[in-house]
C-alpha cells in the first residue's frame, strides 16, 4: 500500500511537472530550475538522507520507485536525483564523521547543494585505481590538482566528491575522497558535454587547480577512497537500474498506445501477431528486471549484502531498457525515428545506462567474481 502511494504521488508529479517540458529540455539541453525548486520542497533531494539531517529517509523500494517514475517521464532528472542521493550523499552518510554529516547533509537534503561524484578522468574509467588527480597535505589542509570528466550534475553541483591520489614519504600511493565546495578557490566547471542522451543533465568536466581544501573536508580514513567508491557504486547501481526500468516502462507504454492507434492493412498494428510478440517480450523483461531490482532493494533494507544483486539488476535492467526502446521505436516505424515522438528520446537515453556507474562488462566482472567465489 505504502509503495503504491509512493508510485502514484511521484507519477502524478512527473506527469504534471516534467511531462510538459521533457521534450523541450532535452532538445535545448536545459536544466529545469523551476521544477527543481518544487522538487526541493517535496524532499526529492533528501530521499536517502536520514531524517535527523532533514532527509526523507525512505526505504530502498520507495527510492527505486521514485527514480523509476521520474525517469519514465524524464530520465535526465531521474539521473540528477539518483546521483545526488546515492553516490553524492551516501558516502557522507556512511563514511562521514558526525561533524561532517551535520555540516554537509542538511544542505544536500534540502537540495540547496546538489551532489556530484567525481571518479572518472581521461585515463581512469573502469579502472578506478588509475586516478591521476593528486592531493598533497599542507599545514592547514590539502592542495588538489587534476581534471575530472563526465561528471553528472557537474554544471550545477554545490558539493563535488573528488577522488584523488596521495603519497606520503616513500609509501605506496593511496586514494582519498574530498568534499570540494563550489566556492573553493581553484575549483571550476568546464564546458557542458554535448551528449547523445540525458541532455537535460549538465554533465561536465571539473577542474581543480591548486584547490585548497580544509582537513575537515576529507572523508573517511586515509586510503579508504576505493572502498568508499565501491560502496557508493553498489547503492548507485540500484538507482541506475531503476532509471533504466523507468525508461523501458515509458517506451513500452508509448508502444502500446501507438500500436492501438496506428492502422495498417485496415487494422490496428496491435492486431498483428509479430507486434503482439514484441509487446509480450517487453512486458516480461520489464517485470523480470523489476523483480531483480526490488530483490536488491529488499536485501539492502535488511542490512544484508546486496552488491552482487545490485550489479545483476543494473546489468539486466539496462539491457532491457536498450532492447525495449529499440522495439518501441520499431513499433513506431518511421515516426519513431522522428524527434516528434518520445521513443526517440527514450532510445537515446537508454544507452548510457549500460555505461555509467560501471559498464555492463564491469557488472559481469562483479557478478562472475561472486559466482566463482561461491562455487569453489
Ligand atoms: C552521461 C555520463 C555521465 C557520467 N557520470 C559520471 C559521474 O557522475 N561520475 C563519474 O565518476 N563518472 C561518470 N561517468 C563516466 C562513466 O562512469 C565511465 O564512462 C564508465 O565508468 C566507463 O569508463 P570509460 O568511459 O573510461 O571507458 P573504459 O573504462 O575505457 O572502457 C572502454 C570499454 O572497455 C571495457 N572494459 C574496460 N575494462 C574492462 C575489463 N576489465 N574487462 C572487460 N571490459 C572492460 C568497458 O566495459 C568498455 O566497453 C559518466 C559517463 C557518461 C557518459
């Protein structure tokens, strides 16, 4: 009952507020601040943040439903909310000191400060240990130098979690995470990327040029950067799976509607068995993806290990999103290839769900490692 209510509330909001602008903000690559203001009031930015710090602290299934329903209408905004909540706020919630939580989480929960997670660099993608951004300890903090690329929410972030390599003396290099605030000297935002999909999200590079960060902004124990990244990505993958599922569901519903309206050979195309088979496959795969996703959410809420299950959900839901949007475009025929129809946007938005927060190849590595270690 609770989850049905969450779905209805977010669906009503998405259809009313994002539906009328989704096409235009994709076309113009515009971040819709007016709708974001309304989302701030409704606590979308505090979904996974504890109530103590102003968040909504919803359970993981409610969270997944929220991301799914937002993404069904506008995947770029689903992306903004999930990156902010999961890989943006979650590391502070899980690894921050009480002082850090009190300082950074309330402005994130209210959406005053939007979060970004900055691991990827020109030479460090799937291999997170290749980070070349470096931090040097000085008398009153750290000096960071480097460039991060493909940062979701990069153009609008208030806090950026920067992964940087450090060396002390002759010891081995290690990775730390720093909470960089947008006003800090030496921090700047690069050009907004001109992307295939997710165009309403201001994905950008971020530059750190002798950026001075106080000791209080270093997250976790020294050298815990990779652990923080991997932990955050486990949760993040629940959000990306939910996003992919929302895109698939949106394309599926558009395909059903169109197949009933479009007449060929004096019949609706939905009366042709081939089209019916396509719709049956789409419905089955979406349901299977949803079950995988909700299983990962349930495990997370029970405080049980859920990383492998989240990787399975992300791997499967992202591939369902790609197959479903492809079939939805096919069902629309030539019209589906036109920007006039939403399926064209769904098709472009779906692809990146197989790339970010770990490519599908990386998900298979995560899953196969678990499978192999369970069957020795
Ligand atoms: C729109 C968008 C938003 C993004 N947002 C963020 C963000 O907010 N923060 C962030 O840090 N990053 C972000 N990224 C970056 C994203 O996470 C990386 O693109 C992704 O991790 C892959 O890294 P890469 O592009 O360097 O590809 P590479 O790592 O160079 O991979 C290239 C190919 O090789 C394959 N490959 C690599 N290693 C292996 C292996 N061991 N076994 C098998 N195959 C392998 C990959 O799967 C892929 O097919 C974003 C990217 C995009 C496009």
